[in-house]
C-alpha cells in the first residue's frame, strides 16, 4: 500500500517561509525519484521540483528557482520542500509524487496560501 502524506501547508504572509514534508511508505523509497507539483485554481498541475533517489540530480521550475529547495532524507522516507520568499502567486495545493518523468503515485495535497 503506497502512501504519500503531505504536511506543513498553511497561511503565510508574502515574503515568509514554509516547509512542506512528505512522508512515504509502502515502497522502496531510496530507489525512487520524488517530485513536488502544485496546482492553483483553474490552472494546470505543474512541476515545482524533483530530486533523484540519492539527491545527485535536482531540477526546479524557473518560477521557484532560488527560492525553493527540495531535499530528502532516505533514512526517514521523507522528502521536503523548503519555500522561502513566498509570493501570492505561489498559492496552490502542493502535491508530493513519486517519479522523475513518469509519476507513479500522488499524495492528497496540502494547501499553501500566501496572503497578507
């Protein structure tokens, strides 16, 4: 039973920071790339960042590069997304996913709202 459970979402002021966590279970976590996606109302679900199984390869969307950091702890089966300098346009539901180019599993998502 594959499970991806996001946490850490919430309401934050513009310029603030938030750290999302995704706890994985039910598969061999350390052999899978992991990804974060986000979806704002009325928009497509877009890739935010992805990280290879051993963190050697990391990619970011241009819109978050320099502000967000993806990381993982394979001893804890957890992937993180540190979000700094948040902007209102970062408001979205953020989804954890397993996979690099092909997504295998999705989490249920966590809401991030950036507003004053």
